[in-house]
């Protein structure tokens, strides 16, 4: 009888330890996997990919339990930009699986990422505080991650409409960057927690999205012989 309350207590502590930005761990691990693959270290890349996938599945399984365990905290968490890391993590994982040739997984994760983005956008904007901090640039990161995955799938699936659709989150992401930078508290550069580095990360993924869209357009022969990335 004593083991069950003890086990329940451990499980509750695990749920309490999951931060709103837990999706960032999946995102970062997935990015490392992609980088290793592009650098020719495919075996190591796949090992890291498995780690990213296990983390994603774990968070997905624990999600309903978190809601049931502490609804008040969950509602507070989804009103923060950090919650959008779940979107970025899902999209990055989908991009890596698509590059691996698992387009069906990429499509499934794109649907999940898009649905999560739609569901989270309203509460995040409703809970917005100005002046804001660096973590708010996750608004751009999550949106641009959708563009990257959509463009990657467009090239793999030869889907012109999906490439056109990728332009929507790409444009929105750039708009969100301007929205956030205009409300960013410059004092964060000196007294903040260090999350202001995301200002550069948001621009980096925006650049990646632009490059992926251009490269995919060239692959689909939309830009013609004179266009596209070199």
C-alpha cells in the first residue's frame, strides 16, 4: 500500500518538473541530428534522431497527464511563448524524418505541428506582456519551422501547392519578428536571463526557411534555370 503513494508522488514530481519550453529539447536534438546527417555522420545522426523521437513521444504521452494533474499551471503555461517550442520541436523532428525518406511521418508531424500552432497562438497572444523578453521570439521560430517542414515535404512529394502554402508561415514569421522586436525590452541585454540570443536564432531559421523554399522551388522547376539558390 505504501509503494503506490510513493510511486504516485514520484510521477507527480516528474510532471511538475516539465517546463513550458520542454519542446526546445526536442528541437535542439533534432537540429543536431540534421546537422550530423548533412556532415556525413549518418549513423550518429540516426542515434541522435532516436533520442529526439523518444523525447517527443515522452512529452506527448505525459501531456494529458500534465493537464489532469494541474490544470491551473497548464493554462498558465500555454499563455507563454515558451509553449510554442512544442510546435518547433515537432516540425524539426518532422523535417529530419522527411530527409530520412519517411515522408508519411513528416506529413503527420506537420499536421500535428500546425494544429498545435493554431491552438496555442491565441492564448499566447492573449497572455502577451509588453515590454517583452527574448523567449518571445519563439513566436517566430515556431512559425518558421512550419515553413521549413512544408517546403521540405513539397520537394519530396513534388507538391507545388505545399510549397505555396509554405510561403504563408514564412511571411507570418517575419511579421512576428517585427512584432516582437518592436516590443523587446532592450534592458534585457544587460539584466535578462540570456534568452535574448533567440533574436538571432529567429533570424537564422527565417533564413533557413527562405533558402529551403527557394531550393524546393528550383527542384520543382518553378523558378526556371535562371533562379534558385546556387
